[in-house]
């Protein structure tokens, strides 16, 4: 989140250019451009920049006597709150009026954003960073504002205490090396905590969102301000020094861009030093761009980048709601036309917010009106025309933006059929029930029955709809009835969201532990394993246990009993749950099957239809779960028929 300059701070156009680069990287990331897989690192650049600017302001106050906490916090509130509250109001109206439906935590997210604790709300609500299947949340990006605002509240107090305890030998130069060393020690502790808490293939949301584990980025900028105060920098420097600084700044910018290009949110490297490298590169770039004797600041502060940088706060606030609420349900990957329209809308709304809301309030429009009201001289016409125009246009902005976004949003009917809401699936269940029931009656009369009279079904969230009355209100469509049709009358279900064979999610047992428990209980029968979606993602993000080893681990506990694996598919073009990763899992299943005579693989991926997926590209709607239930049971009958005939490895 970009930190605006304080009114009394020397204008540094190069920093606006750096803000522009950072915010455009974040926007490109949320537009899903493949070359910006590390675009989220733009937030880290903002953190370091904010740490520098805020500390530079506070140290300047400290040099004049003491930190004026009240004025500092009021200035932060006047600058940051109006645009945030306007965005929250419009998004709340938008969602309430036209949708799409948001999870129950949406109201809590608004409250957390107002209180600037959105990052901890995401941590405590266990919002999974890896298993986030749903569409982009319109408020999910506000976690970074929480981190920064918590820094704004705590850091002035810590800085004042540190300055009083760590007396510098001489403050005439403005440098504070002892304080800088103490700050770097805190930063090192934060970075080490991130590295220690991070575990490959385990959801890193606690590490990613935590104020304590991201503080080193802000503290790196703060330490720079203690050794590189902007007020002490002079334009008159030797030509060689100018070339050296410009070269260092250019190299630092290239390093930031390389990290944006070559990394991603799932890269273990980021949590084991990558974010530290980003902070150091950002600090180097800031050090050069604030120096009045360098030419790089003038180049990066060119008019277009400066314009974007000045409005970067509004761009950051608005781009996620606009992208999230104007992208059609079920859309995945890059759409250049839609992305261009979303970027244009973001820039337009941010420009209006800057001109009509942020700038007038920043320069005292509300204060002047309040003073007149308290003085009992309130007359609307007595308010200066510029204030009336600014605040009136700001209210108009809220109304116009709401109306425009409502008109732009895809029709609600198109969302209902693909929504992840079980109620949306129920809208089409009556249709699917009629043709599915007929198909099942025909299948029951002629289908092969299974030799499996008892079955343990172990699955992840892609199996939840198989037993859910919300998705399958007709009991005959659920998998219990379908297994019964083929002769598996004794059924046991072990279905849990985010389940994988190796990793545990929220203290739930993994699939291997579930199978062990059943074996220890003396179970003998058949097994259906609808796993692999999360295992695929866990391998992608760095698990030390590979795909084939996971399959072998499950087969080792099951032993020689009949087992049918259901392979996997997704519609996602990139990330841990991408379809290309699912295909690797399916290939590993077939490879393992050759070593286990008791193993079969049901080729669900060859049969599933795209229209059966909901908008997340992972889970299914009512027709999808009805078909999945019926086809898994039929596949079990073909895999292990009552006639005893041996089938091949892959069941189609």
C-alpha cells in the first residue's frame, strides 16, 4: 500500500515513479498476467518505502524537539481514511444490491478493514493461501493496509523510546547509527521468524499476513532513514558519485523487476530470504531516488509514472474490487480486453477519488466545515465554493461509481448457474434430477454389480457435494444410494476439505492417518480414494514428498485389498491447482497402477464436463456432483465386478 508524502517533506518525483512500478506490478498480478507471477511483491516495495518516509518524518520532528503523536496520527487518518471508507461503502452497496454472494466473513472483513486489522482477521479465520478456490475477494487486499496502520500506531512510540535509550554521540549530522543497528536487529528477528514459521506445502497465510513476520520490510526502510535522512542530502555531488548512485539504483530496480518476473506467491525462496532480498533492493532504490543529485529520480519521475504514483493509493484500493466484481463467474486466466477495461476503470475511479475526495479532505475541507458548525455559523452558502464543490462531487462520485459498476457487472442470471453457492446449484437440480433418474433406472437394470460389499471412501472437498443435501437434495442422487445400487451396502465416509495424503489442515488427520485408523480397527473391504487435488498443490509449492511417493504411502497401508483411485482435473490455467499439475498426478496414478494388481484408476478427468464446474474451476455444481456420484459407483462395479472378471488398470 503506497504511503503518501507528508506535506512538509521535500518533493521527490522518483518515489512516485517507484510507487507506479510497484502498484502496476500488483495490478498485473491480480489480472493474472503470467509475467507478473511475483507482482504481489509490489506490496513489499510499498512497505519499505513507507518505512523510510514515515521514519524520515518522525526523526525530523524528533530533531526539532519531540514527536507530535496526535498531529501525526491525525494526518495519517485524514489522508488514508476517506478513500478507504468510500471504497468500502461502494463495495458493500454493490454486493448487497447485485452480488455476487460473499462468504459469511464478508461483514467481518469490512469491520476488520475499518479497524485496520484485516491481516489478522485473515489469519484467525484461517483463510487458506494455497487452498483458496473461490474467486478473488473484493476486500482481500486490505490486509496490507492493516500491516501499515499497525506500524503507524506502534512505530512512533517505539522510535521515541529507542531514541531516548540509545543516545547518539552526535546528532549534528542527523545520522543515528545506534538506533539503526537496533532497528536492523528487530528486522533480522522478523525475517528469521518468517523463515522459521514457513513450512513448504503448509498454508503460509500466518507467515504472509502477520505483522510480525512482515515487519522487517518496514524496518529496513526505517533503518535507511536513520542513516540517509532526506533533509541532509545535497544535489552537489561529484560526477563519479552520481554515476555510482545511478548505477546502484538501476541495478536495484532491475532486481525488483526480476523478482516480480521470476518468482510467485508459492515460491519457497520468498519466505527463505526472497522477501529480504526484495527489501534490500527496494531500500537501495529508495536511497538513490530520494537523492537530489541523482538523475535516475528524474527519469523515473517522468510525467506518466508520476501521475500514477501520486494516485497509487487509490489505484491500490480500487483495483481489486473492480477486478473481483466485474470478472464473470467461472472466468480464468488473462482476458486482454476485459483487463484493459478494468485497468481503465481503476485509473478513472482513482483519479476521481484523488481530485474530489482525497485532496480536498487532505487540505482541510472537513475541518473548515466542522469549525463553522461548532461556531454556530453554519450556513451552506457560507461554505467556500471550492469545498462545496469538492464534497458534493465526492458524494456524486459514490453514486455514479455505484451505478456504473452495477451497469457494468455481468447479469446475475449468468452467475447463478455457475456459482459456488449450494443454493445456486439447487436452481438446476430439478432438471438434472429428471434425466439423471432415468439414466440411473436404465443403468440399474443392466449394470454390473460390484464384488465390493463394504467400501471406505476417503476424499477431500471435491467429495463433499457427493453426500450433501445442499447440492444433491434428492437422496437417490447421493453416493450412498449409488454405492448401494452396485452392491456396496456397507459404506464409510472420511471426507474433509483440504485433505491430502501427507499434510494436515487445521489439525484434521491426513488421508494416510485415516486409512491407518481403519486398518487398526480391523476393516476388510474395498477402498475408494478421491484424493490428489491438494496433494498436487502441495507438491507444486515445495513438499519434499513427491506424487508417486504419496500414492505408494497410501497403498502400503491398504495392502492387498481392492482400491480404486479417482483421478483429478481442474480448469485453472496456473498456480498450484493448475490443470497441467493435475495431469502430472493422473500420470503418476497410472504409473503406480502397474505395480499393484489390486489397484484401479477411474478416469474421471476424461468424463467430467466443463459445465459441471463452479466458478473456482475445482469443485462442482449440482449436475456435476450428481454425475460424479453415479459414475464413481459405476466405475467401482466395473473395476471390481461381482463376476470376478479382471479389468485393466484404467476404468473408463
